[in-house]
C-alpha cells in the first residue's frame, strides 16, 4: 500500500513490519511535529507524507506554491542511537542534491526557510550539510 497525506494532524503510524528496522510510530510522530511547525511558520508551504508499506519508505515532500523544495525524512545518527531529521533539496540549477541533517525542528525550520528564500546555502552546508 502506498499513500500520500497532506494534513499533518491526521498522520498515523503505518505500522511497518519490524523487519524493516524502522520505528514507524516514532518517525511519523517526528515528521508530524516538524511538518506542522514548517507549515505554520513558512508561508505557502505544504507537507505531504509519503508512505510505501511494502518497501518501508516514509518521508515528506515539502513544497511551495511554486514547486517542490525537498524531502524531509528521519534517519539514525551515525554517532549514537538517536534519530535525526534529514532534508534533501536540489540546487536551483538542478545540478546536485544538497543534504542537511539536524537534531531539532527549529533547525529544520531554519534550513527550509533559507532554501525557500533562495538565500546562499554555504553557511547552512557548513553547519548542517552532508554528515550524520
């Protein structure tokens, strides 16, 4: 089963099989909290939960009225057993993907806001880029 939901307040645990090694309840809770904050803080932003239960895929497409900004997901940290947020966005010229990782909703809101505004992302990459 695959589904796509746009209202974070209605998102529920898809109940992934334990063989996937993903705590889908925890991931949905984290994605719900982060997406709710993003939608409330950044104008004209939408979050779509994407779930594929056969493959154990769970992430959010984050978009504006002018198009997709990126994908929000949860990932285990390489340093410990904590779960972090990840956000992947393409550069404006679509030549490469940029990966950001953060521990807090506030940091993800900052990252997405900067991407939304089209600001220079170099400082964000230094602080949050391409490492877990």
